[in-house]
C-alpha cells in the first residue's frame, strides 16, 4: 500500500482562517483533497517557539503543482478586483 505524502501549498496567518477555508473549499471543488493544519512557527536556530501561529493548506504531493496554479490564479484575480475597487473609490 502506498502512503500518500502531503505538502504545504500555502500558509495563512491565523487571523485569515476564513481565507484559508475558502482556499481549501476551492481546491476541493476542483477535485483536490486538501486539509488545514495549525502550526506554530519555530526558530530553527534556537528551537524556541515564536508564538506566531499559521494555518497550512496541505495537499497530496501529486496534486501540489495544480493546487498552486489554482490558488495563484484565484488570488491574483482577487487582488485585481480589489485594485479596481480602490481606483473607483478614488474617483
């Protein structure tokens, strides 16, 4: 039996949990199984926890490239839409 290897495709600050949930749901709508994991950032030199909590979006290694492509396209579109809104507000 093959054991699946999971990789992180995106990190989110813990305050952006809703954004992380949306990204996970979006990947699942494309048929990619995804999970969210909470992680605390650790300084690798001193092994002290910094207290910075992040949410990792993980997928099966075989789906990682496609997942990154989907996320990149989605977040680029959202940033563009936000830019258009800001330009409209300045007018």
